[in-house]
């Protein structure tokens, strides 16, 4: 038996943040272990496709500026590798879409299983089965949400841009980002967990946020700031090492740059791709903090309406009578 995490609980601003980190403490190891296993193949394909595209554009860059004495931009290199570039772009688009669906839906399924039985840690096979069964609905959600939230985002940012001419517009702009992100992920919770239609989930999520706006959006803004700071700290070191290595190499003189061989180009390109992939992975993992926090908003709303904790307490009393 492990320490239980209470999902059904009415929360305020502080509880949304503190309970997110409490969840990581109690469930984080199992949560991210299963997530990385589930996302390993698409993550690997994402990195391979990025490496293909990165190799192409890096080679075009260095040859265009005369850093090598081999092909130039308008020579055979572009033509000979055009097919590989197209394959890489197509693979990147499809893998990114699949990974987005997996990334956003995984915490919904994990918390769903935890809500059904918080005495056992959710297993990967159970999450996979739920994801597989809902794949069609997830694709529908992806299409509808892309259109709907794109329109909402354009209108919202346009209003915020107009209002930036007065001081209040800056605060509207700052609050609109966590508001939109929370609205999106909360819609997915109602859509998947409650099996609502997209537009019912869309309206229910909006009602939930507006009914407790400052606590929910304020907590979302704080979590975004926390994740951004952590992400910057974690990724800045490899970025600095790579960029300083490039600058130091260029400072060795024009002759050394002109004599830069293909192996040197390849090593630097691989380093850049690895750093970029690492930063994406870190951002994706840290992004789950906001998704988990949105899940706590969802289960807090359910507790207000369903009194799950009270009913569970009554059931527990009945067991020992």
C-alpha cells in the first residue's frame, strides 16, 4: 500500500498548486515512467525526422556562407536530398499530431484510472487500452479543437492587442494565455472522462473556469511561470555549451572555418539537434504539470457537483458496521 492521493476535493488557488506537486511526490515516478514508455516510439520518430530536417538546413546554411569547399546552396546537394527532406517533413507532421494527442490525453486517462481506484497505481496497459478505444474521438477532438480554439485565440489576442494601448490590456494579454490553455485541456477532460460531445465539453469547461476564474487562471499562470523558469534553467546549460563551442570555433580564424570538414559539420549538427530534442522533451514533461493541475480543477468541479468524498466516506462506514 502506498500513500493515497485524494483527487475528489474542493480546491482553491493554493491547493491547485500545492496538490499538483503533492501528486508528483506520490505518483510522479509511476506517472512519468509509464508516459515515457508510451511515448518512446513517437518521440524517437520525432527526433529522427528533426535530425533529417536539421541536417538538410544546416548543410544548406554552411555551404551558402562558404564554410565548406564542397557543394553550395544551388548545387546538387539540395536536389539529391529533396526527397529525404519531404519524407522528414511529412513524418514530423504526423508524429507531432499523434504525439500531441497522446501528450494531452495521457494525464486524462491516468487520473481517470486513479479516480476509479486510488489504492492502486495505474498501469500502462490500462492507459493504452483507453487511448486505443478513444482514438477516433481524439482525432475528432483534435480537428474540432483546432478550428474552435484557433478562432477563439485569434479573437482573444486581437482584443488583448487593442487593449495594450491602455495599461489593462497588458494584464488581459498575460491572463489570456493560461486561460486559453486551461480551457483547452479542461474541455478534453469533460470530453473524454464524462463522454460529453465536443461543444458541451467546450461550454462546460468555460463555465467551470468563469465560475472560479481568479483561482483557476491565477494558478495556471503561476504554474506556467514555474515550468518556464525550470525549463530555462535545465536547457540553458547545453545551449550555452553548444553555442560557445561554435563561437570559439569561428574565432580560430577564417582559414580554419574554410577548412571545416564534413565531420566537423556533422558533429556540430548532431549536437544542435540533440540539444533541441532535449529541450523539447523537457518542455513536454514540464507541460504535464499544467495538464495535471487542470485535472485537479476538473475533479474539484466534480466534487462540488457529485459529493464523491462524502459518498465514499459513507461507503467506508458501511464496510465496518
